[in-house]
């Protein structure tokens, strides 16, 4: 029985706290930036970008030391944003193989992907690594990749060669040679072992690999054996895969509380970019986006925007979120925010030469949102008649362009139409033999010519919303010759006469 | 585009114009809504989409459905409805401060928030008040349908409940003013015309008094005309008084309807009469007098609008 061929790709992003913070702050990327950790006043620099390193900033510098450098942007470490960035990269790696192991440490991101058997799907390892690197770069993270048939060798190699971004591929059997020149720091040695090796004059993995095994175990125990196997590229590893879940979620903590909607939209725009990139690589679109704003005082404010069709159009999303937040503004300054999106299938529209002219769904969404901002939330849409005999009973539903077949309706083009009066106008009525004889409506006295009725209607008697009315159809004339055809009701519960509609 | 009423289509030589403004002018109870709904029914049956911008929240969905309008394809924008629905919440408390105790709201005059024209030259102080006061006392025949303060006549039997009368007053404080509703409707129509894709847009100002509609700047109608032409939308205006002037491709005048008296117990319908007031597409009048009198076209039509419960005759 032959052992299956193993092949691992190790993805490594150094200075991860800084990279995670700069991912959602593209405007700071071109400047020296330092991420501080720790409780004030004992903050220290835990991570920084290349420009800051050129200035001379080192890890562990205090706030006072950092302040001596001019033009350095200081941000505070955010575990939430790091977790969001890690989840995004793991989910990106999960697109290439279902077996991904997380090997992160405090200051860097590292994950190993089992890519054995993916040649037919993604091509040779070099092509896969290049493609993975491009996707990670789209997320705003600079990383490097090492491919090896040994798990630990891939990790050591990518840590040792992290200063040289790109892809390093080690052929089967050449692990030991590839590791020879690497420093011992890639092994995460304890202080005691590091001092011992330093005293022995061992500085590279090549030197360590040359040591006799039995003599080393006699002096350092089983740990010595482990280090020797690592240095020789022979260490076996039991793969412990994690299951990266596909959740389109981005979180960000703001440096200062934000009150203005416009400045918030800049941040939302960057987060939307990330969500759209992540959805696009899976050939999906964003179906709905929920914006959760965490406010001063511990409250939160959540709004969900759902256009008619899933889309990846950034401008459209920004406009819809803008209009929605403008209509429902948060009541306090915003401390942090989270964007959660639901993925949906990319919409396909089949256009036809003879199909009727219809509103473009995306543009219609923005138009409807604008109209809602003008007239109110529940005043735009399509009317749906309720299944009741109660007059003027309907509900409003969201309008969308109906694409199905036309519902078969009884077409009566010569049907009399009514204009409803909302609210119904109360009037004074003069009765003769219990029938309306004259009515006073809008400062005019009308004499009733014909009164048809009463049609007695009632309903909901089993409920508290019971209603009961007498309906009349009136034809009336005033003294100045104007005529009135109206629908009059007498509410038995409240004992009042109302004109509910005019025939027009 | 046919209206669905044969006699009207005949005098219009096919129907209402596409990509232009049609104005339907008439008093309430004159058949404007019936014709507009019949027109929309034709459009929705052709799988097209249309919109009803309702300045007074007057559309009766049951009538629309009975006429044949597919409500799924009709976008209904109800201006001022949000203010009307909020009003009862205040009245249920049983106590409401009078408006004079509140901080007075900033007065916005005209559509532009000050002045009555797009140019400072056309801003004439006090002119609008003068025009309003001139038009107010029953000068124009069609009356305003806005809720107005009713003067109780002592000679008729008053059946109004006094407690309900007091709530009536509180609701009137919070009801939207005609100007704000008209302003909303004009902005919404602008957006819909810009969005495109709607085969017909009905701007229903049929219950707004002429003193309000006539104050809409003519530039607005001119802009609508250009936008309608660009998006190939039929814009239908329902008004009591002609306001679009030369921007309207077609203007129809509706006479007050006459109710049928054929049934003693059931209201069966109304007879409406429509007259073509102006039509731009007709050949212009020339000074050349032909020897023979040319054939004259009928410019008015009468049709019967029957209620949905009346049987066929």
C-alpha cells in the first residue's frame, strides 16, 4: 500500500494586526502606521507597516517614543477587526480546498491548506498559489505562500522567507536543502534552547540538521528530536482542519465617534467593497445588507436594505443605504459598525426585442427609496385588496416589476370609478321618512334627487373591530346647479353620516 | 394608446398621446377618474407598468380593480397619507394643546421655499395672496374638495356628535396642507419621469383647488413634457382647472355627469360627456378659406359608465 502524496500550501501574512487595521482604511495605507496595544498609559507598538519600519520604529516602543516621529498614524489594536480579517482570509483559502488548518500566532496570520489532488481543478501548485495570492491581495492583505509536501517545512519556509513576498515551491525530497539557510528563529524556540544553540554556535537550520541525533536527544530530550526533525524537514503532522464558514460580515471600530452620515458612508463604502469582492469570487451577489450601528450609551441601531434583485453594484448599495439611514438616522454618535450581507444568485435579465418598456429594477429601487423619503415609508407601493366586505380595505406592499403573466381580470372599461375621501368627511343630513332628503357638504346645501339604499353592511362581529354601516348612493343637486354623485354611509355605532367616496 | 372607451378613442383618433402630457379638466363627479383608470387598465393588460401619483390620497383600489387595472403593475404614491394616519394618535389622548402654544413652523412660500418663480425678477411680494383671495369666494365653478371649516346651518337637523366634533378639529391640525402635498407630488412625478420605464403616470390633482394648481410654475410642466417625451411616458393630469397650458399635447374638458334614472332601487351609473379642448397634433388653422367646407370632426363624446353591480342592458 502506497502512502498518499501530501502537498501543503502555507499562507502567511506578517504584521497582521497592522494589515487587518489597514484593510478597511485604504487612505492610511500610503502613510507610516503603527498599531498600539496594551492599556493606557502602558501602550506599546505591537505592529507596523513597512513605511513605519523604514522610519526606525521597532516593536515594543512606548507611546512617548512613537510621538517623537512625525507623520506617523497611530491606531489601536482591534480584536474584532482582526477576527473579521482572519475569517475573510480563511474563507478565501477555503475556496481552494476544504481542508484548511489555522496556524496563527499573536502577531501574524498563518494557515496551511491541503492542496493534494487539486491539480485538475486549479492547475499546478504554482498556478494555485498565484491565484490564491491574488485573491488575498484583493482583500487588502499582503501575504506570501510556500508550497511543500511537508506541513512543518511549509510553515518554516514561509516564515523564513516572509521578507520576499511571493510564492516559494519546494519539490518533494528537497525540504532539507531548502531549509538550510533559514535562521533558527522560524522554529519558535524557547529562551533556554535559543541560548543553548547560541552557545553551541548553531544559528541556522542547516547547522542544526547536521547535529547527531542521539547526542542531541541525550542533551535536550524529546524536544531536541522534534527540533532536529523540523530542521531536516521530516517532522510529521496530524492535520486538524477547521471549517471556514462563508459569512459575509465586516466589522469596524471607529477611531472617534461619528455623527455625520456622510463620513459614515465612506467607511461603509470600504466595507461594502470587501463584501462585494468576497461575494464575487464565489460568483454570488449581495441580496441584502444589514447595517448595525453600535451607539454611545450601549444601544444599537440596525437597518436592512434589500433591493429587488441581488446586485454587486457598489454605487447602488451606497445610495440605498444612504437613503435608508437618512430616513432612519441613529439617535447617538456611532462607535462601531458591522455590515452583514446575505448572498444571492447573480441576477440574469433576458431582454427581448419586442418586450414592453419596463423600469430598470436597480434604478427603480433607488427611485422608490427617494420617493419613500419624500412621502413616507408606507405611502409607496402597490395596493393589495383585503379579503373582506368592509369598504376601502386594502394594504400596501412593496412595489416590484411583475414579470409573470397578467392576472385575468374582469375587464370593464365602462365601469364607474370612485374617488375615496380619506378620511371620510362628516356631513349633516336632513332626513325625511328615514331617507336622506338634503345634505350640507363643503359649505353647500344639496337637495337629494335620488337616494338608493340603504344597503346594510356589517362584519367582524366576532372581533373588537366590529363594524356596521348603512350605505346610500345619492344623486344630489345644489342651488347653483352643481351636481353630486356620492356614496354616503351612516355609521350605526357612532351615529354619524359620512361621505366616503364620490363617483367620478 | 387607446383608452378602452370606444367613443372617446374615436374622437381622439386612437387614444391618448404617448410621450406627451394629457390634461383632463373637470369638476368632481365628471368622469376623469373613470377615463384615467380605463386608460391604465389598457396599459397594464399589455404587461406594462404605470404609476398613480395621488395628491389627495383619493384612489379607490376596488374601483381600479373593477375597471380592469392589474394592481400589481400600478405603483401608487399617496401624498400626505402619512400625516393623515398619524393624526388619530394625537386625538386618542383626549387632550391636545392648541397650535398657538407651539413654536410656529417656518413658513415656506411656493415651491422654491420663497418667491413664486424660478427667477428673482418674477418674485412679486404679496401677489399670490392677492390672487388667492381673488379666487377664493366661489369665483371658479368647481369647488375645492379639501376639508374646509363647515358652517353649521341652523335650519337642518344636526346629527353630529359633539364629542366627535372636537376630535375632528384636532385631526385637522395635523392634516397635510395642500401645498405640501402638491409639492411632494411634483417631486415624485419628477423622479418617476427621470427613472423611466413607466408607460403612463397619472398625476391626480383632481381634488385640489385651482388656486393651488394654477400656482405651479409653467416651467415645471415644460420640464415634464420634455422628460415624458424622452422616456416615452404618457403623463396624464387630472385637474379642476387647466394648468399645463401649452405644455399639454391634449386637453380634455369633462362636463358634470348625469346619473341614470333607469332603476328605482339601485344606482346603475352615470353618463359622462367629454370635449376636446385643445389638441396640438391637429392641423393648424389657416387663413385660406376653401371653396367647400371641409368635413368637421366631432370634438365631444358621451359614454355611459355603469357601476360594477349593475347588470348589462
